[in-house]
C-alpha cells in the first residue's frame, strides 16, 4: 500500500471522527425539567384541604335586606364544620360565593326565591410556559322554590341555610375519607 493511500485513509478517518463529534455537539442541551404543577385530586380530596375560606355574598334588590342573615347562617354552618371564615385580605384556601334572588313569575302569579352557593378554589395550569390560576368549583349547589309574597325574606334565608348545611356535610365527609 502506498504511503499516500495510508495518509488519505488516516485523514478520511480523522474527518469522519471530527464530523461525528460535531454532530454530537449539535444535540439539544439538557434543560432542567419545569417545576411540575400540582395535580388536582378528586373533589373530595380537594374539599378535605379547605380550612380557611372567605365569603362573597350578593343579592337581588328584593332580598338585599336578608344578606346579613344569610351570611350569619353560612358562617355558623362553616364554623360547625371546622372551617374558619377570614376576611378577603388574609390567606384563604377557597371562596364561598353566595347569591340570593327573589322574583315574581307574572305568567303564573307566583313568587319565587332562589339561592346559590359555590365553593371555589384556584387550580394552577401551565399555559404557554406560564403558570396561571384558574378558579374552579370544588362544590356547588342551588335551589329554587315558590313561596307566598310575605314569606320571601324568611324562605330565602332558609334556602341558603339548607345549602350551607349540605356544604358543611360535604366538608365533614371529605375529611373522614381523607383520614
């Protein structure tokens, strides 16, 4: 074999080795995995974590006078379930949304009251690389009933008290399952 051929083979092997080395340098750099987001569990597990809530109440004009009584009923039921109600400027796990409503069904000449109660918390998701908080309901319920006009005030408070009792019961059951 001629020395030129041997030199050409050595140079060819060096070029191939150099080319393979350059290709391996072009591999994607290793980047640390992004911080994993908390995965939401079943609703009962999420309910079991609720210890501190803040209240947000609203009412239609017909029953605005009953909002203080409704708030007292909700606070009492949550207290019985071991949940602390805190002002919105303090740290809380969830928000209790309450809406009271009363209206007249003119077509039927009847009056109705409605109550709505939601327990919502923030769920963290990653959107386009950014972590965002999206509120979602952990628990919700509503009711509506037809009443005599003179009973509207009492019945709307009774309705929200019943819903708050169901919420308190759901919180207790979730804690029993979590143990």
